[in-house]
């Protein structure tokens, strides 16, 4: 993958799009590209971020923010205390299908990588 994230369409009612990390980069490293992509989709609403590859499997894995149709409002960027099964399932499927991203990661432990490879670890 040639960018730091992959934007996935979600069935979640609150977060219609999820940005999943494809490397250790932080959202501020690629926020402009993400905003362009969301703008091209004519989207306005909340976006979830799965920062698994930079933050690991911790409380600060998932974040959310509001996209106003042109930009992500930085003051709305916050940690998500809980996520829906539709988002956790979507991201688990992504990392299972793109296991090479997980296997090359140095933050995740071998047992965590194994569970992600099997699609068992969802949050």
C-alpha cells in the first residue's frame, strides 16, 4: 500500500467511514490526503480511526472525529471508549486479509499477531 491508511466504508450508523492504519504513521501525517478522499466522496459526518499499527491493542487504539465536508475538525478528535461490533469486525477482517501489515509490525506481540491473523482479536 502506498499510503499510510486505508479508508473503509462501514455499516455503522454513527461512523460511516473508518480509516485503518497501514503503517505506524499518525493521522496528522496524512490528514490532508484523508480529507481530500472524504471530500471526493461528498461525505460529511463522523470518521473513526483504527490506529492499531501505531498504538497497538490498547485503550488508545480507536479515535473518532467529525469531518465537515471539507476538513476534519481537530477539536472533535477524541478517543473512542467503545466501538460497535460492525467497526471491530470490519477492522478485524481488514487486518486478517492484509496480515502482511500486521506481521511486519514491531509494536504487536506474537500472540496478538496470531489472533489478528485468525480474525479472533476484534478490539
